[in-house]
C-alpha cells in the first residue's frame, strides 16, 4: 500500500500521519492535493492527469528494467521470446507522484527476479509487430529448398548430373527467333525484301488457284475476320517463343493457359497447358470440321478463332500440301505465338535455365511438340540452322529423360550445320546422356568425328572415325553409296545391317547427314580412314534392341516413305 493511501486512511480515522520526513517533492505534491481536495474536479484535468500518469508509469518501469539489465548483464530485448514471462499488458494504477528510484526498489530488483518479470512493463506494439514479421519470414524461408538437401543429392551423384544437364539444356530465348539469325546473316534490308517477295508470291498463287472458296492468305492475315484489326503494342514483342506480327488478326488466346504441376529438386519445374471451357467448345468444333474432311470449313473456323492451336496446325498442313510454305510457316509461328502468350509467368526463366519440363503424356502439351517439330522443318528449309538447333534443344530440354520425339537422332546434325560443335561434344559426353547410351548411337559416334574435324582436332577425329567404321561398317557402306564414291574400301564393302534396329538407325543417319560429308575435306577424311584397314574387321556388339515407340514416332514425323517402310507393322 502506498504512503498516500495510508495517509488517506489515517485522515478518515482522525489521526495525524506519523511518518518519516518526506521528500520535498512529495511534500509539495501533498500540499497541492490538500488544497485541491475540497474543489470540484474538472473532467478535462482528469484526462490530462491520466496521460501524465501513463508517462510516469512508463518512465518508472523503464528505469526499473534498465537497472535489472545493468545488474544481470543481459538485455530483455535480447532474450528469446519463449523464455520470458513478462506480460505486455499494463494494469491501471492509482495516481502517484513522480519520484526517484529508491534503494528499496533496487534491493527488490536484486533479490526477487520473478517479481520484476511479472511487473507491468510498458507495451511495445511496434517491436511486437516486427517480431511477428520476422517469424513469418523465418517460416517462409523454411519452405524454400534447403541447400543442405541439395548437397546431399550432389553427394549421391544425381544432383551433379542434373546441374550439368540443366546448364547444357539452357535455352537462349533470343536464338529462338529466326529474324535475329537472318539479320545477322543478311542484314536488315534482307528482311524487308524477303517479306515483299513472300507477299507477292502468295498473291500470285492465290490468283492461279481456282475452286478455292476462301482465300487462305486472307484467312491467315485475318482480313475476313469479324472485327478485323491487327496486333498492336507490347503483345508484338513480349513472347517467349516468337514475336507477333502486325498483320496478324487481333484476338486473345481463347482460354489457353498454363499452370505449375510441381517443383522438384534444383529448381526443376513441371508445367502443363490447360484448356478452359470456351477453348474446349472450339476444340469440339474443330473435331467436327476434321470429320467433315472439308478444308474450306477448317479455314472458316480459323477466321473466327484465329489463335486456336489445333486449327492453326491443320491449316498449316493444308498450305504445306498446296506448296505454300511461306503461309505454312506463318501459321506455325502464329501457333507458337499463341502458346507463348499462354505460358506461366515463370516459364521463360526456367526455360532459359534448362529447368522447365512438360509431360508429353498430357494431350494439351503435345501441341507444343507438334508445332515446334514442324517449325524446325520450316527453319531448315530457310537455312536458319542455328535457330533450328535452338528449337531442337528446347524440345530436348522439355523431357530429356524420355525424349518422346527422339531429338537425339537429329540434334547432332543441326549442331554441325549451325557450327555448335563444342556444344555437341559436351552434350554427348555429359553424365546424363552417357547413362542413356548416347555414346552407342551411330549418329552420335559419326557426328563426333565431324565435330572434332571442325575444331581442327585431327588426331582425335581419325581415332573416333576409325572406331566408328570398325563397329558400324554397314552404315559407312551405305554412306559411300549415297555419296557416289565408286571405290568402296574393303573394310566396309558389302557390309549389311544385322538387325532391323541397326538398319533403321543407319538409314536415318545417311538420309539426314549425307550432305555434311560432301565437302572435299570430309570426303577425303572418310576415304583415308576407311582405307587404313586392308580387310573388314570384326563388327561391334549386336544391337538386338527393338525399335522403340519414340523412334517410330520420329520416323513418322519425318514423312519419308522409304524410312516409314522400315517400321514394323505393329508400330503404325
């Protein structure tokens, strides 16, 4: 009980307080209290008094905490939150005067620590809110991938292989655009003249064709589309795959989107395309047009849905069979543009790091594979090999484990044509693809010799080529025949493939890479190394593995009748 309360009780009993000499400040405050006891209190003065009381309580409590910290050597703010039982709620205190800390209060602080912890300390809402933010941030950081977990994977060997794979499959987004390569090869003027020639050629072909009810070029440009208009603004440039064109019709993706399926180790992220209800309605209309087998009806559907992927791909095939490769390529670019507009916000970053994955088994994802594969063929016709190689790398990076389109049977030739020889060597010698048996693939073994020749590594080139000729004599026998070299060395003469798989792989390579051996340097190297051995050496191990479904898909996509004839009937 405070001294003021004792004096008040003594006054009520009619006794005089018999206390020790008072402090001058206390005596002055008592005198003021006696003078104002009989007066009616002012409500506003009570409010001011309560504010003063709070300030005095805060100052007194703060001094008490400082004394405790100085005696214990530990700051209350540095203690863990869970170890302190100090209450942040303050109780209402009676009005008291401002006085200095006495020796009794210090003694109490020394002897009874628990009482001080249970005392009413001033509340600090700002600091409490900061602590809550720190706790929230710490909880968020715990949900992120733990580097120690990645280190454990790296120790097992799988993590290091994945890191190497991601670095090799990182896609250069600028190299996906054919206009950039054409600008480097021919300059800016070539792009303008090329577009003029294409437009004139389209107009001439349209005038020469009779019986076509709808203008295919007009459908592509969207001249007959309701609403008309072309693309404008940032939509022309901000696309992960290809930039838009001003002459393309104005329209949205029509309900096409992308979502994240899961995130795996080392930042690898799996995505999938999704179709909204409106997009599925258009898809059903497309199926109806396919069943009708009427190309004009398909073109009319494209006019009303200018960015429907399946319709764009089908009309592109119609233009291709009519010989209008410029229109076919333009439709493929529009399909890739529409897919690029629908991708997830993180897709471009993960793709540039080689960490983006798509499941080929998802039907919505297959459209990207089809569009990219056909676009690679269109780029090859134009001679933009570096762009075609980058697109092949993109398809390989989306599913390097399964490789549904067997890009391993094509990427070596694109790398040689685009002069990406060192990349081909690094890719073939990587840990991941070594485990998948790339070193045993005939096209990879032979292409490595050409890559070493381009790098002027003559000794390594001859050793690699001699090893390939020794193990694969039937492939080089076919290569000599295709090159028209009459004098076939005895080491390969008359050699034939022993299994269907060996024959298919050798024919695939000879059909796609024979032009690479037609240079004088490559032909001289081939004749020299093949003529080292005077007789045929024992061939390599027999390849008894069956033709896989992915290899059959690769052959069917090539649309080469001679290669398709090599497939077993069950693969169709």
